[in-house]
C-alpha cells in the first residue's frame, strides 16, 4: 500500500552537513528546508508552523543580574520526534538569566516523519557538536540542556567536553527495552513491506511534533544508549547536573535515570522528581520530590512530554490550540476530562469517560525557580 507523502523521505533532512555555516546561516538554511518539505503549509498558519520547527537563537537579557561578569551560553537539544518549539519556554527562561541561547534541530526532525527513515545517531551527534562549536569565542561558560533523547545526546557531549559548566537533563532516555524486540527484524523485511518501517502511522495533526514513528529512529536511539552506557562504565561525570523526571513516565525508565543520578559525583547536583508516591529515594538530600497529583485540575500525574511546557503555552497549555483540538475530538466539556500519563488511561477510563495525555506542567514556574537556585549556586 502506498504511503502518504510525509511518510517518505524528502531527501533533504536525514544527514548533517552544516558545519561550515555560522549559526545564523544554519537557522536560515533549516528554515528553507522546512519551508520546502512540510506538507501542511497550505493554510493561514504556515509561518507559525515554520517558526515552531526552526532552530532559534535568543540574545541574553541585558538587564539580567549576575554574580559574575562571565558570558554564559546554553545549547538546547530537543527530544525524539519533537522540535525546537518544545524547548523554547526553557530557552526564554535562560535568556532572562543572561544567557546566549541556541537551539538546534536534530536531523530528521521538523520536516516530515519520512526523514527519520534513514537518519543516524551519528548525524544527531554531529548537529550537537556543531551547536557546541558555534559558541566558540562567544561565551566564557557553556551549559547544555537536553530533553529525553536530547539528554542522551547531551550526556555524550559532556563526556567529551569536561569544561562544560553544567547540564540540565529532562527525562533522559537511558532505557527503551520495551521497544527493543522490533529492532532485530524490521530492517530485513522493510524493503518488502514499507509500512513495517513504521511502528506507528498517524495523520500527524500536531505541527510541532511527529505522530508517526519510524522503526529506524528507535534503532538509532537504542544504539546511542548502548554506546553511552559503555562509555559510562569507563568515564565519570563530575559536571554539575540538574535532572527532572516524572516517576509515571511511560517513555523512558525513570528508575534507570535515578540510578544514573545517584552515581554522578558532584555535591551540587539536583534531581526534581514528580511523584505521587513519596518513596525512600526522596531521602537523598540532592533529590527534591514534588507532588504530581493536581486534583483541582483533574491531573492524575505528570506525563513525559509535559515537563518543559508552561500551563499558559499558546499551543499545549490549558487553553492552547492543540489542547482545544484534542478536547473537541472527545465531544465533551473540558472539566469532564482527566489528564495524565498514558499509563493512567486504562485505570482512569474505568471511572471516567474521557482521558487525555497531559501536555503541560502545572508546576512549571516553580520548576524554573528550582533551576534558578541551581544556577545561582554555580556562580
């Protein structure tokens, strides 16, 4: 059966070959590629869609107070299937703290899902290395921020760049064992059955995130994690680390991430753990446990994709465009819907009729205060 246009490769965004460009030229080049390849630009929101997926740069707020005069920069790395839009609010936070902020677009992302059919984790690493190199001679202190797969990539770069000042890891992808079973057979039969190259096909109605998922992308993440774990057996990370997790996460294994955090060697490290169960792990003085249950908002727990999104986000927030689109499909009133991680759906549906995966973090602005405290102690 023939696949839709977006499920075939565009041929323009599966590798990384921008090393000879300035960061401004890189942004322009990726904007052009996005404009050429996306299949959803024949509507009034075309420019909004292009902007959401394009890498960005934010100049530091000149009014930001700092204990030092050091020029600070941070590279933001988004997650698998996502786009720079998912880290923009975090970028605006760092901008207000006086940072030069840059976000890259990982190869295969932001255009069509088909561009992930032939992408490699090496291309993702090349994009990260380009982003890091772009700060050369522009800042005195460089920080990294990664979300999910972006955190896995950041950890790789930390091992090669011990001079990086600190790292921020949101739900780092360190184990995806439940998908490993498909990794050993799909390449052999994909040429005979194109649909097998995807483990999920969708209409991709979310214009900042793919909703069709290729088997190859999981293969590449699996290989990336495997190599990282091998390196971590031989190298120690002493870089100050700020980690954020949801214990209810169904995408990554939060226990594996907590185990990594506990092995990291720096007294300044902090882990923010959203949980509805105050377990013994919260006895660690470097771990701050936060409640993930907000009954006044019908929120059962915090989902994987909600941690870095503000409740007033115009797209994913309480009154956001995509949130309203999801609510409309349920044909019910907003207060009748229960929100949380996908693991809650079966249990919730026994009691309630309507469930949606949570797209924003109700504790977002308090989380930013935790991040600011962490940054302040580094000066």
